C-alpha cells in the first residue's frame, strides 16, 4: 500500500492528496505536524531529508520527496485517469499551465505567508536551512497573487477546464492555490466570474477534498 506523508492544513500535500483521489488510488496517510516542527525531527529527516511534505512511499518502498516526483510516478504507474494529458499538444498545454500556477500562484502565496507569519520567523523558506523573512517579498507576493486571479479568470472565460479540454493536474493545482490564497485574504469575487464558476464546478467533483 502507498503511504502519503501529509499535513491536513498545508497546501503542498493537498496537491498530492487530490491527485491520489482523482485517480482513485487507495493509500495510507501519516500526518506530520508542521506546527510543532515534526518535519524537522530526526525521524522525519530519515524519510525526507528535505524536511517537507508531501512525501510518498511507493508500494515498492521508494520514497518520493516532492510533488514533481509524486506526479510523475503516479501518472506512469496509474495511467487511468490521465491527468497530464494524452496528446502531445495537451501534455504541453497542461505542463505550461501547471508551471504558471506554481510560479504565478503558489509562489506568491508562499511569499506572503512565509514573510509575514510570526510563526515563520527565520522559516521564510521550507527545508532544513533557516532563512530570515523579507517583508518586501510579502508585499510583492500580494500584488502578484491579485494579478494571478485576473490571469486565471481571463483564462477560464468560456472554458470548463484550465488546460486542454479535460480535467487535469492544472485544475487540481489551481484549486489548491485559489483556496489557500485566503491566508493572504485574497478570494475570488464578482471581479472573477469565470473563476467563481469554475471553482463551483470543481466543488461538484466527487474526489475534491
Ligand atoms: N517542492 C515541494 C514543496 C513542499 C513544501 O513546501 N511543503 C511545505 C508545506 S505546504 C512544507 O513541508 N513546509 C515545511 C516547513 O515549512 O518547514 C513540493 O511541492 O513537493
């Protein structure tokens, strides 16, 4: 059985959780308590020396230590339901949007949260090394995040899905980004009608968790 090292409140492991659910893959869960710093413990370092969640132990026993590896593995090992596209063109489009959502959405959210939260002083980046907060990055992150909502809304005009014409990893990553943006007090509103419609449709998907 696959084991997911998870944290129920964190966005990155939610990405892996959604992918497992969309593909209908049964798995065990081990909850890592990020609030108490369990990711930095000696025992978790043995599992993932990068001290981050998600990590995924495959049925064969290999440990995959980030979403990129987890996605590549799950898509290859469980090709149904395809989430990275089927045709070359669709694969390219999904990869492009996946990258944009990570860079233009998830990264700005992290910039805001990690450079403002009193709980993250000297933890401005995840991982085993401590880095000081840079308040200006939070300011820039907020501006980027607000722009990202406009980009996503424009993209979704007349579309059911973000990339290709199928549900894909890009939609899952975007759900995680849009939902977690609330920590920066950014939420879709009447300025983002297409984004609101798409998010409401995503909420109907049986796997959404
Ligand atoms: N590249 C990683 C990033 C994972 C990541 O940043 N996870 C955060 C939770 S959302 C984490 O483990 N944080 C630990 C910390 O802040 O010390 C991935 O997407 O798999």
